[in-house]
C-alpha cells in the first residue's frame, strides 16, 4: 500500500517537474509559449538543479514500479 501511494506522489511530482522545464525549441513546447523565452546562453543554476531533481524523482518513480512489480509477483 505504501509503495502505491509513493508511486502516485512521484508520478505527480514528475509531471510537474517535466512541465517546469524550459522548452528547447520546436514541438509542443512552442505551442504553449515555450518559444517566447529569451535565448540566454548556457543554463542557470536553477535549471541544472531542476534537471537533477527531475532525474532523482524519475529514478525513485522507476524504483517504486520495480518494487511494486516484485511485490505483485511474490504475492500471487
């Protein structure tokens, strides 16, 4: 039960974190105003931290899925 709740929380967090990223040009990000940002060279500290947090939450999300899969396999 705890891993199911963690999976829901990590899924929501991952969606929010991905939506917070700046668009890299082209695709759907330009449709929603992503193409209107100023092109300042390089990435800021906040962007790099956002990238790191997104990767960590993604790995935790993946770990929850693996653990839930193993629990379901061992349960049945």
